[in-house]
């Protein structure tokens, strides 16, 4: 459980509260095309307004790379938030984020008012956790609330730097929910605990595999990284994704799993293609016998069945990374089968952001999962057992 102070542990009446939100929403021609992140931020904002705080919101949006880019302004977010909240969200249109508009707007606030600052990444120091911008942000507020899980694995001015200059720093409801679900699943799981890892490369999942082997009963591996395991164990992988340098590591992980009594499941068959295209020639072959000139782009049907059956035996399942190149319909079966198995089980199901979250939502299984993390990178680092800087910066209980 989270040992950090949250918005429930403080009194914000009459205080200026800076809230770091995740308003990184997709925009096309100034129109917000998916407002899930705005809706997800409402409970914390409403709570602070109801408690009589002067609520100053901030967020990044896209990658303006340290300079004002009108197409990445948060202005449309202020308009939509006003509608969603049924009260004015005053937009402080300063290209330097903390400028004359922001200062005047904050000075004029009454209890319960809301102001939104401009895109924090208009400032080059933001992603470098620079002191000047951190202090400027802190000068606007008495209390800081971090409710942006998506950036919690990064130390930036608006989520970490600012806390050095504010006495009270707590987490919001969204952040608390993420940490409670991910933390409980990993540290205190109902067993059997099964983790499913996919995605492209072993090299990017090393710390996750290592950390999870200490926690799970079964570790299932799919996606591009399984071919490094196959090759290491003497199989032929054709022209599948392979990281030769990680073959020894893969063998070490197989040994570690054995030593820990963890069941490590690797694919038994593969859907292979003669080129990286949905229109390629396709066949199913044993995992260890991928012919020269062919590449594995999805787990095979036997493997998908085996993985789905294993999910049925679990009481807790954590999933990160697709089982194949699911963006191409002919290689989506493995990912879809696993998603369906998770949707059908009564187990606690936690989806760790990014591609697996997108796959689950696209298939319409979103509401069947216990928790879908809003942060791909952050949830992965959480599964690696790392302390996230954005969480660490909040006051302890
Ligand atoms: P990651 O960002 O590491 O989670 O990787 C996600 C990407 O891995 C997706 O875009 C998938 O298309 C890709 N992927 C999954 N399986 C394979 C595979 N067998 N070969 C190549 N890429 C894959």
C-alpha cells in the first residue's frame, strides 16, 4: 500500500494548490480526439475545489521540445475541462508558462477557482529538472499535488523539481490508484501469480524479467523477445528479431527460473512470414524450427492455447507487451487470445500501459480488466521494482 500522503491527508482551504496532471491528449486540428485523460483527472480536481483550494493545473502536451508550439497549446484543454467541470477553467496563456498572465490569474483567484497553465514543455528546462523553472512553479503555490502517473518515472521540474521548494507535496487520486493496484499486484498478489511479458526486445525488458522472477509463480514470454530465448536454447530462428548479445542472459534467466521454482513458459510454435508485411506468405511452424528466410511475427495457435489455459489457473495476472505484431491483423491472434483469456478470468488483471492497454481497449475488453495502467513507461519501471521519482518526491505518511 502507498505510504505517501494524498489529497485526503491535507487541508487546502484557502491555499494555492498546484496540480501536475496528465493532459497529454491527442489533438487533431485543435480538437481533442480522446478525452479519457481529462475525465480521469476530474476526481482530484473536484475534491480540491470542494475543499476550497485555489486550484492551479499544469501538464505537458506532446513534445514541443522546449519552445512554444501553438498546435501543442493547452488552450483547448481549458475549454473542454470547463465544460466537464461545469465551471470556468481560466487559461493562463504564457509562452514561458509562469509569466504575467499566470501570476495575475493566480493573484486574482478566489477559493475554489481553477487556472490552467500553458504546456510545461514549452520550457526547455522542464525535462532537465532545471532549478529556475522549478522555483517559478513553486512560487505560484503553497501545496503541490502530483496526479500524473504517465511521467512519474521521469524527474522533471513540474513533478519532481518543484517539490524541493514547496513544503507540502502529495499524490492525487489517479496516482494513488495506479500505485495501489500495481503495488498490490506485485508485492502482495493473490496466488498463483502469472506475469505475461511481450513486446519487441529482451534488452528493454531485462530488469522486468529479473524482478518478476523473484515474485511470480509463472512467467509467460511472447513477442519478439522469445526468439533470443529460442536461439540461446539451440533453435533456428530464421530472420526473426534476435539479440545475439542477450542469448547468455536468456539462458541465465531460464536457470534463475529453475532455481526459484518459477514456471517459465516459452512459445512452442510460431506464426512465421516471409516478409514483414500483413500480405506476406504465412505458415505455422514449431518455435525451434523457423526456416531460413522466414520470421516469427506472432505466437502460434498451440502457444496461444497454452497461454490462455495458464491464465485460467491464475488468481493474479500482470500483462505487459503484445504477443506478436498485433498492428497487422494476420499477426494479432496471439495478443487477442491472451486479451480474451484475461477478460474471461475472475483473477485480478493488471494491464501495464502502452501496447497491451491499447490492444485490450481496441478489442472492447477495457471494462473487463481490474486495472489498466495509464502509463506505459512508468508501469514498466514499476514492474522493474524501481522507485519512481515522481512518487518518491511526495511526502511520506
Ligand atoms: P515494446 O515497445 O517493446 O513493448 O514492443 C511493442 C512492439 O513489439 C509492437 O509494436 C509489436 O509489433 C512488436 N513485436 C511483437 N512481437 C514481435 C515479433 N515477433 N517480431 C517483431 N516485433 C514484434
